[in-house]
């Protein structure tokens, strides 16, 4: 089952179960202390609760009649790095001084984990993602993203875009937080696929398409089978000596990096499609220096 936060044409925000071409609204008033999407995701039995909450009296609504919102409430957004060979190679190329760090972290027991965003820095489908005005080499990073409860339970999956300034990170690895975390630096959505069913790793394709003036300027794909770490391993490290009382989104790293001569430009459009979840599309904005 896929769950989403949507804005109806009336302007009301609701939680919905998403089908192929329409969605069914959930009636959260039926259960005490259930007001947000995360209240369902963090419940003991998210699937059972979501099924119970489906408003059987309401007609299904066609998908094109609602606006999808980022599926985040109060969670922190974290990210893992260098979890695919492609990312390790690209990072070693971009960083003269830090190459060996990327090499070592790819095989080390402890993964690279970094804080990516607060909810206010997250863009949902159709909302602007930003390239820093002080970066001349920035890329989107399409990442399979875990939805994790406060107790560290994997409860769902969504699509993440870990926007990255490669020149700033490449200049000095200590600049990583500035290369990764700034206003409108993270995309999430369009919905959360509840965990529980069998997830075929090789069958879960991740596709990135970047368009400029209506033409495709980059496309690439990978699949989850290429990832060097397991979800459990990443979650265990994230929750080690760490309390996440509002839960977390964990982007699991990129396996697609455009060629070194590619950078995002103002007006580009970035689409990330992941099997079983959907497509997250965002316009890119880059302002001039103030
Ligand atoms: O080491 C820098 C960040 C790596 C990253 O974001 C990724 O591999 O996806
Ligand atoms: Mg990344």
C-alpha cells in the first residue's frame, strides 16, 4: 500500500491511499491520537491501521485532481554516502585531497552518515529544489529512501533527492555540510510505500532524467542490487547512540552520477522514478549572487 499527503482542490490537506490512477482518502478522526501521516507510519501495524482508516463512503479521487505534498511531518532527514561503486569513483575523481577517505569508507564497517535536512528544507513533488548560487558544479542524487520509526523500525520507502554541490565538497571534504545542507536541498515524495512485502533488489530500478528546455540532457539508471550495504546495517548505525524521537528519513546513497562536465542549471527539471513508488519531479532554481 502507498500512502501520501495530498492537498485537495479545496486547499484541505489529507492523507490518502494511492492507487494506479486514483486515491482514497483516509478518515483519521476515527482513531484517537492519529492526526498525521507519521502517526500511521509509526503505529504498531501501519498497514492494518491505514486499511481501517480508509473512508469507504468517499468516492476515489483521480490523481490529477490533487497536489502531492512531501510525505514528511516532524522527522529528521539523514543520508548515507558512498554506498554504490559509482559514487565512490565519482567522489575520488572530484576530490584531490580526500580521495582516500571515500575509498576507505566504501568498505569500512562504519558507513558515512550525515544530517541532510530539517522538514522545512524539504521540497515535495513539483516544488523548487535549489542549486547554491556559490556552486558551479551541482547535481541531483536520486536515492532510495527509508522511512524509519522512532524505535528504529523500517516502516516504508520513498524517493529522495540529495542535492549536492560537487565543487564545494570536492574542494575540501570538511565542506560536506555546506555542499549538502542549505535551503531547499532535499526532495522527498510522492508517497510512502509501506514496508512488509517482498522487495526485489535487482527489480527495483532507480531512473534519473534531467530535462532542459524540453530536451533530455541526462538520463541514467541503476537498481538496488548495486548497493553495497543493507538497510538494516544503515539503520543500526543511524540509531547507535542516537535518539530520533520523531522518526527519520534515511536516503541510502546515489548509484547514478552524471559525467563530470554536467552541472544543473536554473530552469532544469529533475525526475526520479523508482519501481513501486512512483516519480518525484522538481524544478531547479539557481539565483544569481546577491
Ligand atoms: O561523501 C559524500 C556524500 C556521498 C553521497 O551523498 C552519496 O554517495 O550519495
Ligand atoms: Mg547522496
